[in-house]
C-alpha cells in the first residue's frame, strides 16, 4: 500500500471480503480482495496513470483486467 498509494495500513484494519480466480494463458491467478476503511497518510498516485475515488456502482464504467471484473459485482452488491 505504501509503494503504490503512499498509505500505511494496520493488518487489523483489513477485512477479508472475497477472491477472484482467473486463468490467463500462461498462469492461473488467485487474488484475494480485502476491505480497508482505515489507513494513515494521504492517498497518492505513485504507480499508475490516474487515481479516482468512485462509488461501487460506477466501477464497471472503467476498463480493468479480466481478473478484476468479477469483483465489481461483489463490491457493487454488498457495499
């Protein structure tokens, strides 16, 4: 989190939420998704072209890797 967003997160502030499983051509990805509602520091864009806060129901408006797409429904429906 520090490397990509410039924030520090305490392990106790992470809540396991759901995971994605996706088969790419050369490997299989199993990616856990955690919810984090408390952190210290100010979120900064350190690694990506852009950073934007959006509501869960807006996530499908943005391009994302195929492995991330199933996570959108979980976030939209349960948050």
